[in-house]
C-alpha cells in the first residue's frame, strides 16, 4: 500500500507499508520516520492498495515525482 500523510506544517509525506494501521501508529509515536517525527499531528490524506511491494515502490516513486499541486489533486480525488 502507498500512502500520503499531511503533516502539521502542511507538507506531504509519501510512504509504503503492508500494514497501514501499524505504520500510522508508529508515525504518531515518532518512531516511523525522522521527517514526520517533528511534524505531528499527521492526517492520512491518501492511500492506494497495490498487488505487491515492487508495485508499491514503483507507485511511491511516481507519486514523489508529482508536483505538490498534483499530489493535492490526488488526495482530493480520493475523498
């Protein structure tokens, strides 16, 4: 699964996981990522299920190449 988090400062964080609930809990405790540690609270803005880790890594890379406006549009389309 690929996910995007909206951080307190308005920035977006992109990541992958096979257990979203566990990963979000680790982000909230500050143990998942140095980037999100100081930018809590976090809000799940987007998630996308993919068939395997390889596909998730490719999709994560594609999302990271998007502009901020394109990422926000992706989040808006998902809600």
